[in-house]
C-alpha cells in the first residue's frame, strides 16, 4: 500500500517511526530537521508539514513569496534566470549552511547531537513557462557538536507542468516536493529503498498526464564546520564549507536514475551530452539559432564509425540547405549532432515478446498493451544503455535515449519539447540522416504497425514538422540481411523481394533513392515521391565507401 502525500509528511514528522499502513520504518527512528525555501508556487511543500501532526519536530524555517529584490539580497545577483538549476543550487547551498550555523551552535542542547538536517528548495513558474526545479540536500551521517565534518547527498530534478489549471499545478508542486524529500531521505541517507523504488516513490500520488520529470541529478558533498573567534557582540561565529566530492560512482548513479525515468515511462526521452552525470532538460539542449542533425544508433555494431561518417557527410549538405533557406551563411558550429538510441533496441526482447510495440497515443493505449510496454522497458539492462550512451557522447554527440521506435514520434518530441519549436517556421532545421536500409525499415514500420493511420499521414507529419531527410547509400546485402525492430524483413518492401537485392549484391551495387523508387512496391515508392515533391529528401554521396556494407536495424 502506497502512502499519500499527507502520510509521507507525517512519517517524516514522526521520525519515520510510525508512517502508517504500508509505510517504511527507518531503523533507529532518525530525526530529520530541515529548512524549506520556495519561489514561485506558494508554500505548498511546507503546508503539507504544517497540516501534519508535530510539524515543529521537523521544520526549522520556511520561506516563500519573496520578490526578486529580496531573492537577490539573500542568494546574490547572477545572470542566470531565477527559474534555473543555478538558482536552485545557490538556494540549497546557502540555506544548508545557514541551518547548520544556527542549529549546531555550541550553546545548543546536547540532544541535538543525534539529529540529521536537510534543506529543500524549489523555484517554479506555473504561469508562462510551466516548469520548475526542485532539490533537497540531506545530511548523510550524524554530525555532533564534537564532530566538525560530515557527508551530505543532494537530489535535484527538473520538471515540466502539463496543465494550465493553476490549482492543479500548485498541488503537483507540493506533492512532488514531499515525494522528493521522502524518497531522498530513504534512498540517499538511510539506504532503505532502491533506485527503481526511488523513481516510483517520486511519482506517487500525481497524475502522469499533468507533469513530466526529465532530469535527475545526484551529488555527494563533504561538509566541514569550524568555529571562528567570537564577534564584537560575543555572538557565536561558525563557518561552514561545502565541497563537491562526487566521484564516478555518483555521476553514474545520476545517469542511472535518468535512464530509469525512461524505463519507468515517466518520460519518453532522456537527453545526455558529454558532461558527466545526469540528463539535461530537453528545453536547454538547443540554443536559439542552432540546428539539429540526427542519426540512428547502431544496434548490432559495437562502434559508431558508420554514424559518425553519416553525420560528417550530411553536415555540409545540411549547412548548404540551411544557408539557402535562411538567406544567410550558417556556420558548422551552429549544427549540433545527435544520435537516437531507442531503449528497446538495446537488447533482444525476452521470450514471449517476438517484436517490439509501437504506440502513437498513450491516452488511447489499451491497458494490456501498456503493461506489456512497461514490462519490456523494465527488462532492458541499464548498464548496457549506459555503455552505449558513453560511446555516443564520446563521439561529441547528444544521446537521445527514448522509448520511441518511430522516427515521426522522435521528431514530434523534438519540435514540441526543445527550443527548435521557436525557430523560423519556414526553415527545415531538423535533419535526419538515414541509411537506405534504415529508411526502408521506417516505411515498413509505418505501413505495417500504424494500422490506425494512413502511411501518408505519418510521412506527412515529418514534412509538416519541417524535417529534411538525407539518405546515406548502403549495399544491397545490408538490405537483404536487415530486419526491422518488429521482425519484418526489409527486403519484403521490394517488388522482387530478395531476388533483385541478391543480384545487386553480387555486383556490390549501392542502394540509393533512385534505386528505391524504381524497385520498391508502389505503396512505398509513392511515399518517396511525396517527400521529393515536398523537397525534404536528398541523397548523400560519401567519398569513402568502406562503411556501406554495414548492417543496421530500422528507425
């Protein structure tokens, strides 16, 4: 039985001794005392503690509803926005230091030596941008008056609100804050719950259609406290230093938590870059004036040689097309590279799941299909996903880890969840680089799996979202041996099946757009003609042909 938000607040107030039915009892009845600072959404997190019994046992200080001038006076003035990770980290750091200075003063009672402290902060915009940051910094081990050093753990999340109703948004902020404090204490400080349970606890009691968490950061700190000479008024003078001691294990945990967000279907896509640690929020991935060129991750090969060559060849062509469309030169530095890694492609499905599902809308998804999808996602190895992410980011590319097996769904996400939606509406500033066998696999995927929509409608969504597709040629043998993620042979899309392809393979011929138009079945060839008429598909001509024989699965 899951605890409600009110029961979690009561459990913390009761030192986790009597949390209620189905709750978790922490050995030792550890007493946590904390400070709460909230910007932009009222005092919702603190309100849950006040409504629970014995709130004075937990809350040392609460603060909210202060203006920008007061915020700057407390936390300092920077060029970073008020709703940002930078402001959140500043709030957590400042309030944790202040809490220790006041609570651990030498003249305090000895019974405070067994306490542990936490600071929670959030900065939220429930109006225009409907997003926010929330974080909690928790003391990990006991810190007495005689001990001047202890460790602390920090969790920071970025979330987006998907409701325009302010009352609902405020309730979500309050529930999410309590869940983060509760899960953070149990996961980081007392080690009572696992990584998977941390994610599920974070989501409890909130309708997933009303919010989205797209980033979780985990850090570890070393906290030192030392007494200085008394001030002129003989007041106690204590200095607190907090230093980040996050190691490779801590950064890996951040990444694992973000991967688990996708595996638990909390978010449909997590984005990673070369910066170690957590995923980055989707809206910060692309800066204004930048464009995105994306390839598909290798599912069989162990290297990224094919994809790196595809992106290299496509970059110059994409830059020329952008410059022509915008009437101004586009620098190569303005084009960001990304590789899409469908999480379901990381390993073969377990016995009893012969193919992977494809879904357009979760709202209309049958219950049994939803359970099947979640079971499949949970079966994926997070360690294998991490290895592939490392290969991608080491190649200086963004890694898109998603539950999408549809190219059109991935493009839809990019248009709606990143700054690419702000770009000029007449510019095709998303480029897809697909090998010929991947492209045919995409057409097969549309034809065979999206039975509730016409193929032209799905392909048309790529056109409407101003996407330019670049086809990288491949060998006929790659098409003969290739299959889609859904178990369909790529050669089945051709008029003569594998016969034509085997003849082409014997002379090492390349499969290009022209070859596809003349040899694909009419239902597929017509989709290529539609893309050509919309001027959003083009051939690439790599100079180095040694990559053409590689075989990949479909997008």
